[in-house]
C-alpha cells in the first residue's frame, strides 16, 4: 500500500490557526491511522490513506473548529512533483521564491488559462496536473500573486509549499 502525504491548508500560517505537530499527529491517529509522522510545522502529515481527504477534512474541522482543506499525494506523486523542472536552473536559483501549489483536481483549460494570465514581470507559472508551479523573481512580499488570489481566480481551494520543502519530503519519504 502506498504511503500518502497530506498537504493541509490553513494550519500554522501567519501566526494564526497554530497547531502543535504532536496534536496534529494525534488527530490523525484518532482516525485510526498508525505510524503517523509530521514534517516540519507546515501542516504536512504523512500516512497510509486512500481517498480520505473529505474524511480528514471533516475530522480536523470538528477537532480544530475551522475548515482545513486536505490535498493527498502518494509518496510516488510527491517524488514526481519534486523531480519537476518547469523552469531553468538559472531562473530557479535566482528566484526570490519557488513554490508548488496543490489542487484537488487538474485544472480545466479555461481555469489553466486564467492562472497563466496572472504571469507578469515578477511571477511565472507552470501547470502540471494537480500542481501549479510558481516562480517569483522577487521576494513573495513584493509579488501581487497570493494563494488568496489564486483561490479567487479558480473558485477552488489550494495550498502552497516551498519547492525545497517538497524536495525534503520526497527525500524523507521515498516511494516504497
């Protein structure tokens, strides 16, 4: 059975909705999962699971008192995301930020076009399946792009992680 990684939206962001990783691990264990691990305080939880996003979301909302969107990926999918090179090495190395956004489903062509229309002199995007790669040539605080803007554009939830974090997850949890 593959191992899954749950990328959680609205956990430990900007000083609000702070959840200790030990508490988050216990909340997943309360769902009956065994061998649950958390990875840095960014709302990433690894665990064996299949098609459980909604079950996890309902459980976390009840336990935490607010909505938490969940985006599951297998360890193999995380490795594939980490191996992507949608931008040249030179662009990535000189970027102020390079992040990957996780979506529940692949974007239909009109939605993908809307995301790509957000490209400007600071922000560039690449879409691959359920992921959006965002390269910011300056610091994120100097960008007009945000997860809130993406969600407003798509009318759908997403969560972003730094590409380095995704690579570290892929290294720590290689496909079985």
